[in-house]
């Protein structure tokens, strides 16, 4: 048995997690919970302090889970990247955003690879988890590590294993969603598989990092394309005077060959609106234009504008104009029951409403403050008074905490982008 495998199996291995965000912190907790010693690295001192004091800032990681791990010393956080040299295995969970021209910003991955290279020692396993285009592991990370004079598969090991976490989801988590692993060499794959097997019983091996990188993008593109398709259907159904929600409910009775996707105010979060463009960027290198991705992106980008128009039309029916109207936005995070507002459609919609001189407030039990372009949005509590005062209540996120019967009863006018209000006999409710 390989010496690293022995260390992993006997739980003597020390694992480093670079980037303690939505992906990195849950992963660190899983490894530590499985009995491994974990060092979490983050450049934000506030996150480091928070982890070390057993206070979680990620909804999926309750403090009760974190505290025993930090207290026992199984998990500690630091921003001192030279401690990377102490780790037997290192998982990279840093951001992979797009720049303003929708070009991949791979600088976090490259920067982390440079730091790992400076601290590299023989026998280490490096796994990239950040979502990225096929080729990143071998084109960005590998050359930086081999420049130290070491050979992959012999002196160090390198693999890609995508994180598939769906924040807020309870049934499938980091621990029980199968882990896909693709190493640069077969030994790299086996060591990465051994590492993840410490907490996840289902590891699926693929032949290369490229396959693992692309499968993650396929998952996200599948979702992007289908959500955008149903959004387009919603726009058409509206013009045809057909209730798209009823159409989807009926289609969903087919026991095979159909899978429901639901329209909404636009896609959000750090994955679906961003990751597919990593693939379309890479495709240009081989002179290929992936049209589904571009088209889906266009439709998705239209949705916030469509929702704003829907608010204007609804107000108009009540002989009101958007200028000076009080709009209460219910839910600003990009999806139900999470606190993440990255790329959230609410941000674009509120901006557009502001441009039309609406007076916008928001209510979201998960989002304590919201600032858009340096301007803060006034937060209100979920009260009858707040609902009654608004000229229009705009439902953007159907958080479980909202009582939608109460919303329907107390509000004067509602635009519901999530079918949160299922009744169809209310003339003051407009659905997407
Ligand atoms: N959020 C999700 O639902 C999700 C799901 C699957 C995959 N992913 C992918 O995982 C990756 C990370 O996403 P996330 O949502 O966890 O991001 P995040 O922004 O929540 O966390 C990233 C963390 O990395 C830290 N960081 C950045 N550069 C660093 C460096 N050089 N050294 C140490 N720390 C550094 C940041 O301070 C931040 O805390 C991305 O590629 C993303 O696409 C995210």
C-alpha cells in the first residue's frame, strides 16, 4: 500500500483546505469529522478567526458541528500559507469567477498553485475542487508543480474532483453526493479516491482530470439550459394567456422522459450563471461555438428585465406608476433558504426599479443587509404592516419562513415569480 494511502487509512494524514467558503468549510468539516487532522487556509482573517472560535458563517455548517472539531484540535484555520508544507493532501476550493467580459478569472487557482509549489514536498497529493474549464489542472497547476523539479505520479500527486454541493439542500450534501475523481496518473486517481472515501462511500473514478472538469460543467450547463428553456416557455405562455405552472404540473405526470424545471426571476449563485462560460471560453480555443450556452445565457439575462416590466404592468392596472411606488421585495438571496446573494436576480431587479424611481425595501430572514453599487437597500421585517404599506409586493425567493397565505391576504398587489401563491382566484396576484 502506498505510504499516503496508509496515512489516510490510519487517519494520520493531515489535510489542507485552501479557501474556506461555501465549498471549503463543509469539506473541511467532513474530513475532520472522519478523523483526519485538517488545516483550513483562507486569506480573510475574519473567516479564520470565526472558524477558530467555532462560529460558522455557512448555513450548511451548524456551530454544533464545528465546535467539537475546533476544540479537539482536529480542525484549525490559518492565513499562513507556509503551513501548506505540513499537509499530506491539499484540496483547492478557491473562487473561479468571470471578469466583466465573461472571461474566466483563473488567478485564484494560479496564485494558489504558485503558493503550493513554493511549499511543495515529496509525497503530497493536490486536488483541485474549484469548478473550471477542462484542462485547468494540467495546464495551470501541473506546470507550476513540475517546475519544482518533481515528477507527477512519483514525487507528488495531482487530481481534479469537482464539488457538487447544493447549498441549503439537506438530502444530498458533501458527505453523500458521489465524488467524481480524475487524476493525472492512475496512482493520483487512487490516492484522491482514498482521500474522499474517508467520508464519502461513493467515489466515481474517471480517466483524467479533463473528464472530471467537464462533467461538472455538463451538470451545470444541463441546469442552465433547462431553466432558461422553461423561462422562455414562461414568456411565451404569458403571451398566449396560458398558466405555465399548470402546464409544468401536467407535464410532470409523465412517468418517464420529462423532468420538471421551473421558471423564475433569473438564475443566481456562484455556479449556474458563471461556470458554463468557462466552457464556452475554452471552446473558442478549438474554434467551436457552444450555442446552447450562449442562448441560455441570453434568455436568463432577460428575466430580471421581464420581471421589472411585470411589476410596471401590474401597477399600471391599479392606475399607479412605478415612479414613487413602494415595492417590497420578498426574498433577495438567489434561491430558497440560503443567505447567498451572489449574482442574485434581486440585485439586477432592484437596480432597474431604482432607475425607474421606485422606493424599494426588502424582507429576507437570511440576508441581514444588502448593498447594491454602494447604496444600501432598506430592510424591513415580515409584518402585516409592511405588506399592507407596499404598493406592490414582489416575491423573488420563496423562503420557507414566509407565510404566503398571509402575503396573499395582507398585500394590495403581488407579483409572484415563484408560484409561491398557488391560488388562482385572487385578482391582485400576478404570476410569472
Ligand atoms: N457555492 C457553491 O454552491 C459551489 C458548488 C460547487 C462548486 N463551487 C465552486 O467551488 C469554488 C469555490 O466556491 P465557493 O462558493 O466556496 O467560493 P467562496 O467565495 O464562498 O469561498 C472561496 C474562499 O476562498 C478564499 N480564498 C481566495 N483566494 C485564496 C487564497 N489564495 N488562499 C486562501 N484562500 C483564498 C476566499 O477568501 C473565500 O473565503 C468555485 O470554483 C465554485 O465555482 C461552488
